[in-house]
């Protein structure tokens, strides 16, 4: 998956926003002002950090040891880094939606309802 396709999918999630609070090297995607994806803009090994259920995170790391690792500069229990140029688009999409849903479901009811309006 390339950057533009990943960006398209992120911004099509309900209430998703895009920003670059860390400078030109990374794009942050949030819902309800909480991050669900951090896309690192490296010319080699394009990667994204996605939130993940801890048990699933470990399963994915074991299944794809060189392509999915503990979240780079993140809480490795709850975040994975995926090298998105080398993984199947379907797996990336599953994990993107999973990350978004984990974050969205953790939001206060008032914020969730304003996003869904």
C-alpha cells in the first residue's frame, strides 16, 4: 500500500482528522482528538503505527516477524509498527479499522455521538 492509498482510507473513517504535529516526517490520524495511526514518511521502509489489542498484537508479530513489530516509540503492548509496502492491503486495512475502532470505542459518549451525527 502506498502513502496516498493509506491516507485515503484513513480520511474515509468517520470523524478522522490528519495533522503533522511532529513536523514533516510523520502524519498523525486522530478521531475525537485521539491518535489511531502514525504514518512515518521514510523513503525506505514506509511504516505506520497502529493501536492493537495486546493479544492480537503479539499474534501478528509472531506471524509476520519482519513486517510487524512492537510500536516504534510507542507503548509496545498496545501499538504495532507495520511496514506497509510489504504487507497485503487487506491486512493493513483490517488493522487500520481495528485501531480506529479501539480508539473510537474508548471515547466519551458525548464525543462519539457528535462524530456520528
